[in-house]
C-alpha cells in the first residue's frame, strides 16, 4: 500500500503522485457530473405510449403541440424500455440516454486514460490495469482476462439459447427481425416473463405502492431493532420529503 502511494519515492515523485491522483479524482468527478447533468428529452406521439402503465401515461399528458415529453431520468426511461410497444420510441430514448454528456466527456475521458497511465508508469507499473488489479483478489490483468474467457465459455450455450428465444419473440412483433437490438432487450424480456412464466411486473407493481413499501420498511425496522419511529416535524428541502425520527 505504501509503495502504491509512492511513499518510497523521492519528494518530487511523491508530490507528482499526489498531484496526479488529485487530477484523476477531479476528472472523474467532472465526468460523472456531466452525465448526471446531461439530462435529455425526446418527444413522442401519444399513440407511441401504447403498452406503458396507465399511471405513466396519466403522468405524461400531451403539450400544446400534441406531443408528449419524455426525459432520460430513470423513472421516465425504464418503463419505456420495458413496456413501450413502439420500437421507434424505445430507440430514440435509448440513443438520447447514451449520448448524455457527449461530446463534453470525450476530452475528459481521454485525459483520464492519459493521467492513469502516467500514474501507473510513475509507480513502476506497465499500465493502469496492473496498478488497479494488483491489490484485488484477481491479482493481474492476465488472470482477469482468463476468468472472463472461462465465464464466457461456460455461459455461451445458455446465452445463445436465450438470445435465439428472444429474437424469435421479437420477430412475432416485428416480422423479419433477425437480431435483438439493445433497445428491445428489456421489452422482449418482459414479454417472455409474462407469457411463459405468468409474471407480469405491472401486476406486481400494485403491491409495491409507495405507502405500502414505506410502512412496511418502517415496521420491519421497528421489529428488528426494537425502536420507535414517528413523523418528525423538522425543516426539509422539498415539500414532497417526509421526515421521521
């Protein structure tokens, strides 16, 4: 650990190591912040919401232009990817979500790669992956690659079987489909669960309404910990926040 921190090096090298680590941390924070703040929206015709839960549709009323606005926020994004019958809608939202922080993060990512490589070599390692893995259970990049290859071989036949099943189900909705696109994976998965295993997530959702989950978690905590939990009259940062003590 001391060696990885550069403690054994001269003062100038230690200072350089500290500076590089700070740069890497700052770059990583900027990278994450750009994604978090890179919220995007798309518009859709109301008809494209076919298949989505009734409460989702009710919460997404058309605007003056007759269009519905859908954001890349998780509560907007996940239901569309899982339930929307419109492939065009799923594709537009999928692409919007994956292009958040573009192109702002391109330069940052290049700088991260450069700084990580510089730090590794300064500490006498051949590459950043060696530095990253040497204190982990896997130990080396070579072992990590071998593990991934073994796992790939072990799961290959099952993955191929599942993939072919999903393509067949997609083709039932989209005649001529020969491959499973990433924006259709969640949608097809839900269809198969419902049709083959009688598992309808929309039906399950009824049992996990917010009030039920909140009360259940609070009661579970009371029972496990032997504590009393009650509403707390204290300043909160938003009217929708509930406080308990």
